[in-house]
């Protein structure tokens, strides 16, 4: 099939294979407790997601936005009704005129600071977290738990400020009570920003200690932190159905944005003998026929789990390591158990154990979950680069029943981190009187916004925009950008997906050939997928069904002419 057909050759000896498996670099699967992370440097993504606990919002910009919106509402109320109708009609005409223009790529709204800490504790660390792709979840949760002491300290200083204001009411300086209370509130917010900035500076310098003392934590935080540290995860992943115009799209939560889906289906028939005058490998492709009796003679029996194990072994083996300049194999491959996100919160400890056995050993293993309507086994192949910011994954499902084999490929790509998190290093470099002046002003605005929120309690945003507040949530996905706008990162993502697809297809083809299965139809379908999988629009296939040669397209390539000039 072209590139990748030499994968695994010249490495037949067991010693060579073992050395390849041992030397292949791996990225932690997100297993908590440090079992997979020992001796490995934490990624930049892990550090930035941890730093979000010590970032503080730009209160000045937030106050300007609030003031602008309130002034617009007041102006709308004071405007006569007929004038407002004319303004609305004019605004609608302007929007229609600019409909053909490319809209600005707005990023989703996220929360940082104390709101981020509470959201991670209540949503990400609650129950069973989804697998972490490209970062380690344990130190992030530990850092968020450690950052809670700043919230308690701020609340303590605010309480003292209010008590001092009340004490002033009982003295001759009662008129100074509001001033004392407001000044104390300002000091509480400034102290919070000052201490958070100091810790952010230490994290920017490379210090990201994960040991968190138990004292000082709330009972809820201590329980969540203990459970997360002891929980093993990474092999069980939930999926959700995204309803779209035309057809649904299935998203593995935590793996990133879905690119496209590529199904392959073939009848398992014995390989046909080659004609004596034939030089091509698949010139004698049998016509479509469905077997009606027992399995055709000549085909060696196999199961989907055997096929998955073969592909995993081939992907881990990598290419022949004879050239000294051959790059390292960063591709990971392992089995996962996919379960619906609607069942995620109802997973019992017994079911969790059976799901992990299913992911690691297959449905026929002792203790594995065997109900296909509950969970099924998938192959997960992934490459992580850009220091954790780019995670390209391919999930492959194998189904074999009634002499019919179906291979379904679903690539996912993680978009870059949100710009707010990427600005953590810039915030850490600020120092001197300029930073203090900005913190003084921001603290004063924090006091004003505190009173605004007290008057409008229902308008507080306590979650990131991408969190729908139902089902399992991925911390990495909620704090990603909407688009992949870096050309180099986009090219790498395409290259990883194409490479993994090609090697998976080649490994499946070799497995079928070893079991004496005719691969003519399989090669035809994989060729179409590989030729059209590069048509991607910002990390997503654009109009897959309308691409010439795509699966299910009405514009498939025309067959070669039977006569006349080509």
C-alpha cells in the first residue's frame, strides 16, 4: 500500500522487538498517583493548567464591559419605541450586509483563579475523571487544592475588615466605618493578588511541587483529592453523540475535536490464486458475493481482539531501526473501553474493574465486561507533541460477524490551549511598581465588582463556556481554543493523523493476508480514504460527502474507459 508497508520488517527476533518496545518513548496515560509519571518531566500544558489557579481576572476590563452593557440597556429603556424600532431595523440591515464577511474567531470564555479552583474540584475531580491527553491531571488537581488557602485567607481578611467597620460604629468615629470596611476589603483583594503572583512566579521558574498538605483543606476537597490520587484511569473513555445536520458525530470525551469518520467494510473471503500472467497483487478481485454456509475454506479463523492485539504490536514495534538517523517512535497504541457518557456517573466499582479488563485483555478475558450494549473495545493510537499542546489520536473499532469485517476509524485532535493560559508566563514576568500600581487598581475594581455581583447574584459565570454542566467533562477540552490557527501545528496534526491511519491500515492488511483473506476490496477502500483524508478545514473535514472519491460521495472517480483514447 505504499508508505508504511516495510513497517516491522527486519525486526523479527524477540530481542529486537523487546528493545524497541522498551526504548519507545511514552507519554503518561494520566494514571494518578505517579505510577506512569515517575522520572518524566511534566509537560508545559500541565504547568499552565496548574498556573490557572494563581491567575487573576482582568477586573478593569471586566468592569468596563459591565458598564458598557448597563449603559446600553439604560439607553434602550430611555429611547422612544418608534426610534428603537428604526435602530433595530438599521442594525439588522448592517448585519445582513456583513453576512458574507469572515466572522472574527472569538475564543470561548473561561474562568481563572478561585472560580477555576472550585470548578476543577466540583466537576473535574468529582467522580471518575476522563482520561488526560497531553498532560497529567494529578498535579493540576493537587495545585488547585493547594491554592484554596488563598481563598480562605482572603475571606478571613474580609471578615476582619467588616468586623472593624462594625467596631467603628460603636466609637466616636462612626462616620469612618464605611471607609474602614472598604479599605479592609481592598487590602484583602490586594493581598490575594500579591500572594497568587508570588506563587505564579515560582511556577514559571519551574517549581511545580505536587505534594499538598491535608490540613487547611475542606472536607470536600480532601475527599476529592484522596479519591483522585488513588484512582487508576486512562483505559476507560466516555463518548457522546453530537447531533449535526446530515449525520451524527461521535466524540470521545477528552480526546479533542473530531476530524472525520472513515468506515471500511469487507466480506471475509479466501484469497484468490493469482493468474500465471498477472504481475499485480490484486488484479483478480472477486465480485461482491456474500457467503451463506460456514466460513469459507482457506480462511484462518480470527477474532476482533486478535486483530486489535496484532495492530497494537505492529504500531509499538515501529519501523526497522537499522538506520542511525531513523527518528524515535513516539506513537502509542493500547486498547480502551468506550462507554456512553450517559452511563458514566452510574459506573460501580465492579463495572469499573470489568471495563479495565475489557480494555486491556478483550471481551473474552475473565472478568471483562461482555455486554456489547454497555461498552466495547477500541484501539487508541496517539502521538503527543508540542510539549503536550498537540495530541493527535485515532480510535479504531473492529467488528467481525457473519463473515463481514468492519473497521471504523475516528481521528481526534486537541486544539491549542486557551490564550488566557498561554499568557501566564507573561503575567509572571511583571514586577516592580508598575505591577503593584496595576494590582492596586484591580483590587479597587474587585471591591466594586463584589458589590455588583451581590446585587445580581444570578449573573455570575461559575463555569467555562465549553462546559455544558452535564455528563463528564474534560479539563483540557474546556480550556482549548476553538480553532487551530498555527500553520506548523496544523501541519503536524495532519501528518500524525495520516501516518497513524496508514500504519493501522497496513497492519490490518498484513493480518488479513496472514489469515488468507482476500484484501482486494479492502485495499480499494483504504486507498480512497488515504487520498481524501487530507481535505481538512481547521481540524475538521469540510463536506466529506461532497469530496470526490470520499466514502459515500456521489462524485466518486469514474471507472477507466473501456475503449477509445484515455
